[in-house]
C-alpha cells in the first residue's frame, strides 16, 4: 500500500472521528441523563458488531486471561464491555453536579480527606476501570484535582475531552506539551491531587511488571512522583452497579517500599499498584478496556 493511500485513509479516519464525536456530543445535550445512559448502552451494543478489530482483540485478551472459561462467557463479557463503555461515553457528556451527588457513592472518602490534610499533595493511582472520567468529576467536586493524560488525536477530539473535564473542575496535564513538567511540580506545591492511570501500554517511561499473569509495560510515573515529592499515595477505582449508579472505592495511604535503590523501588511499587488494579478489574471484568493492546510488547 502506498504512503499516499495510507495517509489518505488516516486522514479520512480522523475526519470521521471528529464528525462522529461532535454528533454524539450534540445529541447528548438533547437527552436527559437516564436516556443518555440507555442510548449509550445501545451505542456500545452496536459498536461490538461494527468494530470487528476491537471485538476480536477483546475476545482474544479475555480468552488468554480466563482460559478456563467457555467461549460463550468470553463473548458475553466482551459484549458487556462495549455496552459499559458506550454508557460511560454519554454519561460523561451529560453528568452534572446534582447527578454526582445522587448517583455516586464513596467508600473510603476519609482516606482522601486525610491525605489532603497532610499538605504534600496526593498521588491518586487508578486505571481504566468503570467510568474513570466520572470518578474524576466526583473527586474534583471534593478536592482540587489534576490528571495526567496523553494528547489524543485528532486535536478537536482532545479539546472536547479536556473541555468536558474542565467543566467539572478537572485540570488536564497533557504529557509532552509545553509546561507539563512545571504543572506537575505545581500540583504538589499547591497540595492538589494528581490522578494517574497506569494500566495501559503507552510510550512513556515504564517497567515490565506482572499483569494478569503476563509481563506488561507499565507507566512508572505514579511511583516516581510519590518517591520524589514524598506525597501520600491512594488507590481508587469506580464500579457501575446494576442500576447504573456508581461506587468509588478509595484505599490507602499505601505503604511504599523504600530500600534506597530508587530504580528498583519504582519498579517494585509500580508492580504493587498494578496488582491492586488487577484485583479491582477481576471483581467486574466487563468494566475494563479489554480491547486495549495491554501486552503489545514483551521483555
């Protein structure tokens, strides 16, 4: 395939993504919250059949992690994953402060409050579990929150997501963008919470640690920030209930391993964080992003 054809296809894909995102966003504004969540579920239901590459990848990953499960169970969980993500998409676009108060429950919020009182900033470790964006909104309603994220292409989609977060009080620090390093330092100086998702294989500084029985390249930023700034570390995740209400669980402060060997301590603590994420995922496997290429590179 020629480079011209490849560039043309990528360009068309990006333009389609921009149009699709704008269309979904415009439609979501016309819907009530409950109708939006139901519509998102139908969108996810259809996406399971339309996005064949992502469907096959999700099924393959589930089959690898759960070899003892029958094929019908694997397909059901994969389908429910798409439905859950569809709900989360429209949910995030339509949620408001009143909904956060009525539909989101905290377990362990005292851990969050106690960590903030220390005045050193907080490292909040989490993963793409449940509706993680909604969790960010709920945490930001209680305390000042910044999140670290990779810029999304195309830029209009990135701007929309950053705008949705900002509307609910979440500041986004885009990796590799000008001023990102200074903003990270400012988080701890101003005693804010720094949310970091570490359950995806991305092109950032990381280490191979065990995840679901296989080595997985994992970002080490959370452990690095905690060791560098001496900030308390919390682990949190959110789960969707059968009634589409959400429960946020917060654990910690976590006791970090400190031997004086920073490189090894960073890897060891990253492995500990990853094990917590794994345990949370296994509680409700349909609420994780199984279509992500989590094990795309190996040692």
